C-alpha cells in the first residue's frame, strides 16, 4: 500500500496535474512562494526549538 515515500511516477503525475491546472507561467511564482513558506516555517521551528532549550536550561538552573 503506502510505504511512506513518493515514487518518481507519483511525482511526475502530480507535476503534470499542476502544470495543466496552473500553466507554465504561474509555476515559477508558485515555486518561489513555496520556497519562502518553507524558509519561514524552518525559521519558526528553529526559534521554537531554541525557546524550549532556553526554558529547559532555566529550569535546570533553578533546581540546582
């Protein structure tokens, strides 16, 4: 059934559907928007991770 990964065939089908729906002129814009969104998501995740680590260190300092 579903092995958790995307095969090349599945990726090609998805890309073909996107190309048909949005057309070749919109694809660069969509790619840029997705790239920016992914970058912002990674930055937010990193900030949350740092915040959690900082809070953990403060808790350790209080208990010592």
